[in-house]
């Protein structure tokens, strides 16, 4: 069984640039959730994808967008980067969005630094 | 609004001493409560959830709806328990809401 993987591990961008982060879900999982974890904070929910459709969104502006592909891997895109976007971005996959099967398995994260 | 509060950023205890990591939440319905742990250089992982009512690695947590708390306890701390601990809440199919975390340091 393959766990959740994320790429890249680290990334440095400048203000105003765009970034794409990638996540491969655990084998058999069709639901992917993205979280932002700023320094000293807990993870904060960005959005969730289920079967290629957005299935819930947190309090993040529209410049945070995502995609899920037929193989259930996912991308997080952030446009017009701001300094405050510097954070660890976590991806988590689960069997489904339903309560009973929603144990989330986290990836190692991508550390984004915006200069 | 759902909120999870972990009042301690850092908790240091001696090996063999009891541990209690505090977690309080605000939610008027019937939430699910979780504890997640992140060991050094490892990914965030689920430690336990209140509905399971189980003990994992010697840790237990009881949901107290009257006090809206879900404190994590272990009677005898071990050095390998040193890690970052996050309390989290979910209601129905809503996303997980995490606290800011408590770093547990077990001193030999």
C-alpha cells in the first residue's frame, strides 16, 4: 500500500508568482483534502476534492484553486502569491468524504517560502 | 463557529511522570474529537479518536461534553512520546478544525 506523497518538498517563490503543488493519494482513496499550516499554527482547511469535484472549501480566497484527476491525484494552485502564503501545505487522502470512512492520511507536506 | 483551543504551546515533563495535554472546544452540536501526533521528521498521523474509546501507545482521552474538553492523558511519559500534538474537531461531514498544537518534551 502506497502512502500519500507530495511534491515538491520545498519551494521558493517571489510575490506575485504562481505555484502548483501536487499530491498523490493513498491507494484506494478517492478524496483529497488540502491544508495550510503556518508557522506555529495548526493545519487550516483549504478545500476538499471528491471524485474530481470540489466538495467543500475553507476561508481562503479564490486565488487558491485546485484540481483532482481521474486517478485521484490532486493539485493545489495559488496565484498572485503573497508573503503570508509562506507555509507548509499538507495534503490528506481518505476513502470517502463520509463520516465513517473519513480517516485522513497525511502526506509529508510541501514547504512554500514566498520572498 | 467551531473552535479548538490548546492552551499550552509547550509542555515539559520528566520520564515516568504523568502527562495531560489539554484541549477545549467550542461547538454546540455533537462533535467528533481527535488527537493527531507529529513525531520529529514524520508526517502528521492520527493518534486516537473519541468514538473509538481506545488506548493508543498508553494514551487515552475522554470527551467531557459538560466541560467541552478532550484532554489527552498518559500515566507514565516515555522519551519517545516527545512530539507535537494537535487536537481536532469535526462535525458530520465538515472538515477537520485543528488547534494550534502542544509540543510535548519528555526529559530523561
